[in-house]
């Protein structure tokens, strides 16, 4: 008999299901996975080192580019760490706006995840459906920040500006009839809050559509049920967080257990899985979209009734308005100093974490009293999940690797930093 030997297979980094630039080296016995070795480093951009060379505010844009699907949530963790060191609290209206956009970002993240997860496993339609809703939420990003992806909207002391009173309108063109344009502009006649409210009214039905396509679909269940099971004990031991941890049945959510901003004033539920498999992680994320929709509705109600400031007026750390800057010498000096050399932060070290769509996103910041961080360390949620891929894949077939990897919701910007 000839010797039977395992062979090695490269999965990625150019594979469409490798979610970016993952190189997975698989040792295989026939079609069964014996060992999975994730190789990282192909995207490394030295974000943490770059942040140590710039004034604090100039690194907010780097945070957007970590997990480029959950932009404002990354900013939130970084800005919270700076605010902790400075000992400042943003106005309550700014806190509600941040929470509302955190939850909009969670829906954005889960929509992309759901579309890509379904596409990886072989379902095309959900991808197109999910991007239909993402388009509307991207318009919300654009309305407040001018950018569809890298917003740089959160700032130490509040948010860049208040919510706009009007939405951009679609224009007539050779490719769109007047009736189509009127239909697309129907929800854009009022303010941004009106537009988001119209979205929250229709979104639950859209989630029902996704579930109609997938939840009881027998092919979907064959590909996800009992695949990549992680017990609650192992999930905790492996450092899981977010939907990966809750999918295994562990009740842990920073919004409830370590509340920040105004989450303790809002009413929402934490979905939990039972079996810790790919199917449970799917169900948890789908329910999270419904709960995020609930939170956004509550934020809209509060913001309508409570106008006010969205940025602290301490001009040592927050810029004066353009009108003040052009009419007042003191304000001009503040503006010039703030945008050239920034502000100094008290000596100390701090860790701030947010419940990011993928798990616990933490920022560890050390200050030596200068205008830039002495040390910045980012705790990305995806790294711990990727490290567990070997354990989750062993004994499964090659096709299951795609389902397991996809159920982890991996984005490489934050893992490779």
C-alpha cells in the first residue's frame, strides 16, 4: 500500500470568501480539515504607530479605516478613551446622536455580513436585498459628515455638527423617469430625523424578507446547523465577545453590563443563542438588527424633543464655530492652535471599550502629557475569533470552512491594523 499523507491547501488571500486578505493554510486529510493555520500581516498599515506621531484629533480618521464596515463605532472607542483622560463629558444631545449612529452602524455592519455570509454559502438574492437597505443608511452617514464611509464624525467633546434639517434630493436624469425620482425623494422632504424614522418604520418588514429567504430554508440549515460549534466555556476561554459570545449562550453585552453614553436609559433586549453553531450566530445577528432598530426609534423620539448643543464650548479642546473664528481674535487663536498642534492631555493611562457590531472594541491609551498619545493599543474583536478558527474547523469539511469563517464576521483592517 502507498503511504497516505495529508496535503496542504492555501485558502486565500485572493479567494472571494477569504474576507479581505486572509491566508489560511489548511492541512487536509482528503476533504476533512486536520488543521487550519491563519496567516495575518498581509494588510498591516501600522495604525497604532502612526497614531503615536500625530495630535489626538488627527488620528480619528485612522479609526474609520480599521473595521471599514463599522466606521463610527471605531471612532467611538477612541474618542471615549480621550474623553476619559481629559475628564470631560459631551452634551446629552451629542450622546444620543452617538448612540443612534452606533446602532445605525450596527445595522450597516450586520447587513453587509448577512449579504456576504449568504453569498459565501451560495445564496445570491439576500446580498442584493441587504445592499438596498444599506444604501439608505449610507445616505445618513453622508448627510452628517459628507462621506459615505470614513465619516470622522465623533470628536472629543461631542460630534462634528448637529443633524441637518434637510436631505439631499435625487435629481432627474436620462436614466431615471420623473416618477422614479419623485418616488425616491418621497422620504427626503423633511429633516434627517424624518428620513431615519421612515427607514425604521419599514426596516422590520425588510428583516422579515431576509428571514423568509433563509431562516427555514433547508439548504441554509444544512450548511449552518451544527457547524462550528463553540461551547459557552470555550467561548469565554477563547476571548470571544459580541455575537460570537452571545451565539454560544453567554449573556454579555457592554451596553447593558458596562453602560456608556445613554444606553442605560434605553429599552432593548439582548438576543442569545443555544447551540453556539453558525445558525445561532446568524439568528443572533438578525435579532440584533431588530433591537438596533428599536434603539434608533427611541433616540429619534428623544432628539425631537430636546434641541441643544452637540459640542462642548471648551475651546482648548473643541473648535469655535466658523462665525466666531472670523469675528473674534481669541477664537481665531484657539482655532489656529487646535488645528496645528492640538491639545495636551493629562498624564495617565486609560482603557475604553464599546460594544462594536463584532464584539468588544477597546482602546488602551497612555499619555505622557504631550499633544499625541505615548502609546495606543487597539483591542479588536475579530482577532480572538480568528485565532479560534483552527479549533472551530477541525473535523469539518472544506466547504464548512467558508461557513465558519463567514459566521465570524471577519474584517481584516482591524485584525492587521
